[in-house]
């Protein structure tokens, strides 16, 4: 029998597929639906200190090879999110609480609340490309990232993941700073900053003008980033960006990802995308006589 | 099979504009995208907003029927023939058009989503109950008569037809006729009690729900009800699915995803 079990920085998962932040992660019920689809772990929508409506519509553009979105971090605020975490906990699989803040202190206090709500790990959103004052605006500076991680690590006992942006030439510098500051894993990549112009309307479609590109269109960038991160780091890397079938999941795993996250694939394939990927990987492992998924992590490296 | 399908943003010109009732306008436009009854589209008015709208006409000359209730719908209802709007979709799972004896119950602008379903029923005997607050808000009575052998009207204020709400009228119709299926679209309180009525009478039903919606394409989760996406698994749900929903008739969510009592 093949085993897809993964232990990721101490978090035990039945399989390496995780729901990526921002997709179907705002309510307990929708998180449960993703668990039913076969995910090994679930990352919540990024939650901030106060309720936030996000950007006005249009917030999404559908493209042939992915999506462009500028949701603008809508979320009900940390106080209201305990109820959703309680509901999501019924799934019986690890829940990773994603948080965003404007300062190290805010990240730390949000992370602490997520831990109280039962999160088995914290994911720091250091990479949203379309919310002023948050995400990527902080996540491209290695010193800022290091100080946020130190503060959060001092505040919580559960593992801490940093989700980083590819919209910088300093990805490796940021990741190394994060590792040095004690982060337990790196999540890469978030969306690529992008724009869509409608030629009939003669203006950008997204109300925020700029958005983030996701889906198969960004997979090649994501795989490259994970490959580079795997070479540079000693901590695990979680791969995300355009995964929607077992082949694309394996690309990331072979590049060095210990686990993968799926977001756009939920829209393009459906919630069953998690289970489909797992059965595809299992068949691949059987054909290649592999017992454990860890045997595949990083095999694309010399 | 996967749920994958390809939709693109398309600019369409308004071919005609018709005032249907007080503050309710139908916009027709030529767009040959395949669509089934009960599906919706996302309509973008550049510079204003993008909102979900049920298709009230299918075929090559499609239509939406808009009630002016806010900024986006005000902009839509002010559009004139020749003006442009930008659409994407169609999205969602619509009505499973049944055979046999069908009762359609539409409240508010609910008839807009129901009529394309009724017009596609080749062998069904259709009865229709249309609910409105008053006569001036009554929608699509004449159009309903073209597909229904029996069209009844209810008004809350008694200005026309049955004095009462659409569910009370449906109860009266269901006590004299045995239906094989009830289709409902309208305010959720109406649907909640209609669903109860159908359960009591043992008649299967399908209802079209509404939730605050951002992406429309099954990604963001803003329209989730009990974990089901109104934009993808819905907007039409069967009576059995609704029975298991704790939030149906009880709770919706605001723009931030916070819980609100209905």
C-alpha cells in the first residue's frame, strides 16, 4: 500500500493536498465542504482584526488559463471567526488559520486568537497583491518579514507558515530571513500582480484596477520558485499556483514541495479536485513502486 | 466529469427595454451563449458595479428583468436601447424541468427566473401563483398565461386577486390539485414557508435562492449557504437539499462574510 501521509512541521495530514487561502475559506460550512472533497488540511480565508468588505465588484476575471482577482481581503473579522473555526473543526482535519495585519503586533495578536480557536498552524499572509497597506507591501522586505515572524513565533506554540509573493526579485532573501526568524515552513506562491483591460469598456475590469493572476497560467512561475526555495532552505516548502490535477501536483512535489495547496482548481475542477489528485498520485506511486510520498519530494533536483 | 467550462466576458448592446411593473425593467440583448432555465449571469456596468442577475429570457435574444433597489440596479434600469453592458456566464445550476403537473410560485421578481423554465416544459400542465405586494408590482401575469393553464395572483394588500401572500395562495391551489412538482422563486421567507408546505403535502420542490455574491464563479465562497455555493451548486436547490440546510430561511451573510439573521 502506498501512503500519502505527510507530517508538515509537526502537522499531521492524511494527504499532501491543502485548500489554499482565499478560496471557500470564509465560513465553517464551506471549509467542511472542501474537507469532503478530500483535502488533507484547510487554510482559512485571511482574517484581520476588524470586519472588512473588500473591493467592490468586479473582483474576478475569468481567463482561459486561470483567474485574475482583486477581492481585497473581505473577512468577518477575528472576533466573528471563532464560530466558523468551531464549525470547520468538525471536519477532523488540520485547520490552518490565515491572518493578515498591518504590523508585527497585529499579526501576533491575530495568530494567538487563531490558536485559541483551534488552528493547528498559522499562515501569515505576507503576499496579497491587491490590498493597500497589507500583504505584499510588507512581504517584499526581509527585515519586516523577519520582525513579524519573530513576534508571531513568540506569541504562539503552533507552527507558523509564511506565504510569500513572487512579485519580487528578492524571494530567496525574504525566505531566508523568514527561516532565520524561526518560521516553520514557506508557502509559495501567492498570485502574480496583474491587470485585465476590457477593450469594449476601455478600462481595467477589476474595480481595484490591479489584481492577482492565478491558475495554470502561473504554474511555471510557482514551480520555479519552489525549486529555488528548496535549494536555499532547510525548512519545508508548501507549493501553490495552478495545481489542478495529479501531474501538476507532482511537478511541485518533485520541485521540492512537501505539500501542495489548491485554490483556483476548486473553481475550475470543483471541490473533488483534492480527492482526484490523491488518487492520481497513488496510482503513479503504485506504478513506480513507491511506498511513501516523501520519496518524491525534491526528486527533480540533481 | 469535472465542472470545467469556459465563460468569457462579452459586451452586449441593449436591443430593447420594457417597463414590466413599478420600478421593474426588462432589458433584452443578443447573446448566443448556451443557457438553461434558472441560470444567472454577472452583469457589469463599467464604473458602477457588477451584479448577478437571473436570465428572464433564454435563446439568442436573452433578457434580464431588474428591480430598482440599489445603485447597480438603478444604473441598469436606466439603460436604454443601444446602451452597452458587459456580461459573463451563464453560471449555476438551474431548474430541472419536470414532466407532469407543475405549480410555479413566484414572489417579487421571482417570475423572471421561473418563466424560462415553464416555457421549456413540453409535456407539463403548469399552474402558476404570482405574489406581489400590490397590483402595481405584479409581474409577468400575461406572459405566464401563455404557458400556464391556470394563473392565479395574490397581493398582500388585496388590490388584485387573492388577498394574502403567495404561499397562502399556493396552499389553496395545492389542496384542490395534486402536483408532481413545485418550483419556487422569491423572497427567502416565502420560499421557507413554501418549502414547509411542500414537505407537509409530500410534493417535491425546487427553489432558487439568493445570497450576497462576489465572484459568481465558485471561488470566493461569499455566497455559501451551509457550505454550498449558491453560484455553483445553486442557485436552484431541491427540497431535499434545502431540508438539510441549517441556514435556509434563517441566516444570510453580509459583504464581510459575517452572519445576519434573515
